[in-house]
């Protein structure tokens, strides 16, 4: 179990614990696992996952964004205890990185902010707990070889991901003939990853030069093509 803290202007306004295998949603909504009641935070702003001792952060299409070391993230990213993480106007730190001043400041209410609690430790259950399929899935990845895609590399960890022109896709592509959702990649326990083509007049998905009609199981070093974009699975 590890304890994290949410800070505003170097003041600790909330603490929470995360256990191995948990994936917690942080936001201002009632259905978030860790609630930060402030308008700069989206209802479900970001998720933090602890998987086999490693932390993974994902922005959940928040309004004000999530930044790691000053860089805005658009997809899942592995984070480390030394990283500087910001969620809207707030900072997120593992508790053992707090300074003495930051710990003492926790008793002071955040300036002008309607926080529902201050400096309290929360023992959250995590309604978004990672299932066995997610925690045991092999960590393959997608790498953009040709064309434009954001991010250029995307780690696959057992979660279904979308690839296409839609800004909300896990891997966002550009190109006139690219569909909003060109294809998805799905993990199936004991069978591995499958690319599933989405049907559409202008949507053609190929693996190693051969058209995918419905779905195809992926093997390491397979190359997926959509329009002029080539993506390697490894």
C-alpha cells in the first residue's frame, strides 16, 4: 500500500491510499474514487493505477488537463515517484516526497477553494480496480513508423484501446481517409491481442499488407496500416 497526497499551493488538502492492483479515478464527481471538490478538476479527471509495483497515470479527457514534468499527457503514461504531476490547479505527490512545510501546511484551508475536506487520509476501495485480465496481460506496444500519430508509442496493458481520428482515441491519427475510429485493439486472455477493424466506406485496415475484414490476432513485429500511417506491434 502507498499513500499519495493532493496539494494546492504547497498545502496538503487530501491524502489517499492505493493498493497493488487498484486503479483509482480522481475527480470532483460523486462517482470518483478520490473526490477533489473544485471546479478546476473534471468530474473524472485522471486515473492512477498501481500494477506490479509500477504507477500508471491516465488523463480521462479532462477539461484542464494533466501534466507530468510540465508536459500535458493525452494517454496512459508510466510515472515515477520523482515526477512532478499536476491535475488542473493541484499537485499530486507520493506522501514520502512531501517536505516538512508541506505536511504542516495541511491544516490550512486552500485559498478560495471549496474543498470538502482538508488533510485527511482516505482509505478508498477503488470501484475501478484492475481485473486479473489487465494485471496479467503482456505489456506489448504500438509504435508509429510512418505518418502522424499521438502518442508515437503506446503501451498495451490488457485494456481495449481505440485508434483513429477522434481526439478522444487512445492513439490519435491524422489523414483525410482516416475514420474517427479506424480500429480497436482488444486483449483476450490466453489468446493475446487482436486488431478489430471498424467498418466504413473510407476505412481500410491492413496487417502486413493484407486487408483485415473483421479481426486478426497480432504477432510481434506485425505492421498495421491505415491510409498512409503504419504502426508496428511489438
